[in-house]
């Protein structure tokens, strides 16, 4: 939810409040570059006190999949196992839309070696439990063919048609350069550009100016 009092002073997290930075992250569950981004940049940024207050993450587990609306099928870049895992992540985000809830889960999955994501419910159960999420509710969603299909359609629509690779990351309508390796700094720069400031960004912006 966006703040309705943009540019008013706020004391929460030492920030001057404005609308949070909109961050679109398009990934796929078995993409090594996506896993690295989530574990090395996204989660550390989200875990920095105050950063969740200034960014709104739309996390889209679909990536380079192809959808056939007539046949009602999805073909994933890394095979059926990836579709299986994407579906679990889609369900978690649908059931727990607060990024503070779903990010620990997707980060847990990203850290799991690929061989343990091979259509095994156990891996997803362990990540749900470690993230304090209700696995039974998540699995019910995952195993519901109609609901799972609807979420595949939703995530295909959220994925920009012109994306060229994964992770495809857009910060306030600007494509993020993955090679910069400074996701937090990019979010902080976008926040500052719209008039916001936050104690969480002080160090990040200082490193950018060096």
C-alpha cells in the first residue's frame, strides 16, 4: 500500500516519507543468476533495518516460461521441475503478499541446491516452516489445478513481454543493471530521486559517491 501523505515528514525508521520505490523482480526458480541475486543482494537489502519501509517488491516467479492459454499449459525454461517450484513460490506470494513474509521463503528456496528442488514437497515444507508460514495452506494452493493455473496466468501477465533475461529487475520504471552488484544502492538512489531519505540508505549512498 502506498503512503497517501507523500513528502510529509515521518519518524519511522529515520526516514522522510514519500511513496516507496516500486521494485519489480522477474525470476525463475532454477535460474542460477536469480538464486544468486536473491541470496546475495535482495535478502541482505530487505534485512537491512528500514529498507522494507522504502521499497515495495513485486516478486514474479515465472521468468522465461511460455504459456499456452488454449491448451492451458506452461513450459518452463528449466523444465517441469521449475514450473513445480515456480508454482510453490506463486502460491506463497498469493497467500502471504507482505514481502516481509514471502521474501524469507523465496530466499530459502534460492539457497537450496537444485537437486533438492526436484518435485519434492519436503524442500518447500522445510522452507515454509523456517519462514513461519503454514505449509498445509500453501500445498493446498499448489495442488489445486485451477488456482495454480490462475496464478501462472497472473505471473505471466506481470512479466514484461520485452524482458530479455532473468533476473529482470525494474526499479521505479528503470531497468536495473545487474552488473552493478549494488541493488541496495540503486533502491536508495531511486528513493532519494523522489525526495525521500532514510537512515538505511546513508551508508549505501555514501559508497556510491566514492
